[in-house]
């Protein structure tokens, strides 16, 4: 059966105008993504498409994803910080990331070289879910709201209430998205576009 992931590999994630064109970054790493997909599927995880990319679950619990970036492709683990990573192939995707870890590749031969290590990590990640283990998040410093968001809150108290009701991770995701824009007009535009999701209690990456 032609699955959503087959479509992803053929056409791209569809999250930008390059989807379905030769310029889509998915096409930069087709062989590598196909290999990563086969490795994960050999470990008996369930394949789905979430957030526009292949996601692999165990008993409905998110375990891993594969994704394409401009300069690399990755196999990421949702609870990677709990994995032993004896071969030291996992890295932290962001300086504030506490749970996820990624194995980053720029060549098919790299993936083939680490195939058994990747399978060991996948099986360990499955055991993490079987045991019900959770990442213990450390308290992060208080979020600093961009000035534009504060102004929106003053003019729309319901928006402020909805935003503060979000989970810490979702609030952090929005603030990072807003703050990364260099110009005030762009920050305001991003906030405006996200208001419906915030009011619905959804995170920036939620659909």
C-alpha cells in the first residue's frame, strides 16, 4: 500500500513551497532516509506521519522520527537523554533541549556503518517505553516575553490567559519562534498568525 511516508519520500513534507519540487530538502537525502526508514521498521515500530515527517511509535508512544534538513538528515529519539549511547553517536539538537537526542548523517555509508548501533538504540528506546520511564526535566529560567507579545496581551487579556494556560514546552516553543525574528514587524506578524492556535490550546508545531 502506498503510504503517507512513501508520499513524503516522493514529494517532501509539504510544509514549504519547495514541496513536490526537486529543490525540496527531502530529495537531498533520499537514499539516506530510505535506509533509516528500513532500519527502524526492522525493529517492529509502527510507522506514521506526524508534523510532516515519518514518526515511529510503540503502543501509541512516540519513540523516534526521521527528518531531512538542508545539510543533513537525522534519526531522532524523543527520550534520547535516557539512552546509554555507548557508541556516542547522539547529539543534543538545541542548547535548551533536555529530552530529545539525534543521530545526524551526511552520507549513506555513515548510516550503514552505524546500523547495528542504531538498532541497539531503537530497542533500548522501546524498553524505555515498556518500563514507562520519563525524562526528569530541570527547571529552566523564566521565559522572557518579547515586547510585541506583551503588547498583544495588554490589548487581549483572553490571549494572555490562553497563553499562560499552555504547557511550559508549548510556551517556550512560541517564544523561541517569535523571538528569532529580527524585526519587530516580523515578530508581530508571527504572533498574529499563531493566535488561533494559542486560543485553541495548541503548540506551535501542532496541527
